[in-house]
C-alpha cells in the first residue's frame, strides 16, 4: 500500500494540554490515530513521527524519498525559522502539505511567514486537528492527479 508520512515538530507532543484555547484539546495520539484511519479510507498507509529536534525532522524528510508518496508536515515553530527544513523538502522532491492547527495569519506577526510554504504544495491552517485530514485529502487528490497514486 502506498504511504504518507505525517510529521509533527516541536511541542506538538504536548497537544491536548498545551494552550487548549489555541490548539484544542485533542492529543497527538488522537490526531495520529485519526490520520491513520482516514489515510486507510484514501488507500494510504500513514506513518507518524513527532520530534522536538530539527535534525531528526530533516533526517525523516530525507528518508521519505522512495519510501513515502507524500508528507503532511506541521513543523511547529520551525515553520517560521527553518531554512534547513525548507531545503530538505525541496531536495527530496516529495510532495508536502503544510498544516497548522491555529490560523497562523491571525496571530502574532512572526507567525505569518513560513519557510515551509515555499516548498509545499499548499498550506492548511486554522481548522484544528481537522486540518490534518484535509491535508491528507489534498495530498491524495494531488497524487491521483499527478498519476502517482
Ligand atoms: C503551529 C503554529 C506555530 O506558530 C507554533 O509555533 C506551533 C504550532 C500550529 O499548529 O498552529 O508550535 O504550527
């Protein structure tokens, strides 16, 4: 079965207890379980990884080449700082959809810019945990259209 990597970055392991008024009360485990279930309905196996370390995330993106058809990425705060994650995505040429639980454009100005967006097919933000499922839908539709599904 083709597969998609759902990659979460720093502090997203704290979902459920971290600023629930901003990020909701759903835990990362629940997000990952619903991604796996939704992925299956789309015909994809979903592998999930969360790391608080930029280098581990870069290694995961490198390892995705030839192994996963696409990536759903919430890079957390690295979104706004990491040229290295952007370069990794551009280097491996694995299609990626950027996700944020919160609407980063309605928050502090430093959250309005995204290095990930420069390397992603598109960005989904502001829909809470539902955003991951929308990202899987978008990725599956893109892969089908590109003849890669
Ligand atoms: C986030 C938004 C980022 O600005 C923040 O640093 C996060 C979470 C989101 O999912 O809304 O850690 O990526």
